[in-house]
C-alpha cells in the first residue's frame, strides 16, 4: 500500500527535523536511484517517489547552488 499524503508529509517533517532538507533530498534521491526505480514493489516505488516530490515542494528550502546536483 502506498503511503497516504498525510503519511508522506509526516515522514518528510520528521526527516527534516533530523537532517538538513538538502541532505534528506540527496538521501531519498539515492534511495530512488538504488531501490525505487528497480523494485518490483510498486507501493514502495511510489512511496519513495512521493517522498522525493514532497521534499522538492518544501517552500523554505534554499535550492540555490544545488540545482546542478538535482
């Protein structure tokens, strides 16, 4: 089962309490690159993708200077 919107928001909120948002983004894009795009588990893949999107949509993140990393 894919995580709900509320669950995704809470996961990202907790991650960003412990990690700078850019680290959380880098970590989750690596999880996508290593696991999400290759897994046969569609729920896992979609949940990872939604977490990455939620981090990208955070208004308070200063994306200047990391555009080339994305």
